[in-house]
C-alpha cells in the first residue's frame, strides 16, 4: 500500500472530503476515486448530464519565446507553426527509438507562446526531456501551477454558462484565456463534449461551488474517468502506451501530420520512419469479450492454437454499452476487425472479437 503521507495533495482536497470522496493513490497523488453515488452512476451521469473532474494532478507547462515553434517541432512530431492562436493539438513526446514517453495536448496562445498539458505520472520525465531540448532554442519553459478541472457531458456548456463562464463560442480542440490567469479548452478525455479549465487555486473553490449549484453537475472520480475513456477508445499512458510502444503500433498515426511524418526532424524521427517502412509488428485494437466477464489489463492473448499473439492493456465493464470492453495489442496479421482471439483469465479461455476501440461514439462539438 502506498504511503499516504508521501502522496501529493490536491488543492481542493478538503472539498472532495466534504463531498464524501473515497481516495486512493494515483501517479504519486492522493486522488478521489469515487464518491457516494458510485462508479456506475458517476459514469452514466457524465454521459447524460455533466460530470465534474478534478484533474489537478496533470501538469501544465508554458513555452514562450522567439524559438517556441522550432522548439516544439523538435520536441514532438508536430507542426506547431500550423496551429492558429487558440487551437489545440494532441501530440506525443517520443524517445530516440520512437517510444512514447507521454501523450500531450499542445495549445497555441500567441505568436510565440504555447501551453502543454501532460500526464501526472510522466511529468518529471517530460520536464527533463523538454528542458534538455530547450537548451538549443530561444525559449523559456516553465511549470504553471493551477487547479485543473474538467466538466464533461451534454449539459457541460449550459452548466458553465449558468456558473458565469460562457465558452459556447469554442469548438472541439480550441481554447481561450477567459480571465486573468485562467485557461479553458473545449476538450476532455471521456468522448463527451466538454471543457478543461485551469484557474488559480484561490478562485477554484468558489467556481466549483457555482458549478455544483446546478443539479445537472456532480463530482466524478478517477474510476469512472477510466471507464469513460476506455469506452471512448482513448489510451491511458502507462497501460496502453509506454516507451516500448511507438505511434505506428499504437494506431496513433492520425496524431502526426503527413508532412511531419516525412520531413521533420523531431526526436525519434529516424526510428519512426524505419518502423513505418518496415511495418509495425503489432497493432492496438479494441476487444469485445464473448461473455459477461471483463478481461482486464495484463491478460495474455492467444490464437485458437494457443500461440501467444498479444496482450490486453486496458479492460473492464462498459456501463454505457452494457458489456465488457477491452483494449490491447495483437500481432499485426491478426489485427483485422472481426477476427477471433482468446484471452486467458485465471485458467479460463475467454473468446474475444477484434473490434474498433471506440465502443461509445464521440460526441465532440466540432462546430
């Protein structure tokens, strides 16, 4: 069991305790896992109304300076110059072998100024990698300390308007700075329309109270956040992605602009192009168990002859779709939709069908 005293505490921890949160350790933080409503209700509420998440464990970095575009183009497989002010882009931080150190959201906030939102578990490694690269460019690279909230679900826009923050002009993957030291993007990690809002800690409690005054909004913990993102086919770094996986195997080529794939000099470019030329040996896929038994991370995958052909990296029950859902990697020749594979779970052989990893349709507001 993790030493609770060594964990990092959220600025709004007392608010979560008052709401009856059950806490657990995640990426070095003491995080709310569930609230009294329970995981199933929290999950469904987000799909039907508006779920409020405290994701302050995630890290925000600011890059600014005349070399900011060139710096980001070197650090990530990204065309930072193509981003308009207020536009966000999902991208990756790679090592020299094209292994995925982290997945990130980069937002342009000015001609020479960007925000980067990174995963909590990789923040120190990300910061070290970025700072190492920054030495060769005319930029400053700094952490931004904010409370970071996500409001997700079909009622999110209306709830925010009632709370005094009108972000209705934003479309998916666009952002603004609505108040001094605030940052808001129409994005999220549940497959639902919604927003991520960064704001100073001393303003956060009042803002949270104004959101929760709307009966359509409620706190949602990390457990439901995980089932929501899994149903939406979104990767969790540390499970579905790591430094041993590359963008080709992970089916994340869509995150790399075509011009960047061929010509840019990002870290890992040479290995990335070699993998593309030779072809990936495995591919990330969705997996639907042919039973009511969830097949979770770590379960080995086999073909009908019992040969090892892959592994499950995420899995559980999908409350919205009404059946177990999984994600994993299989040998490339077996990755076609409709193929049958088998998972081994406590000595039992569970048949699984390879399907699209997006179990619950995305409902982003694309304008």
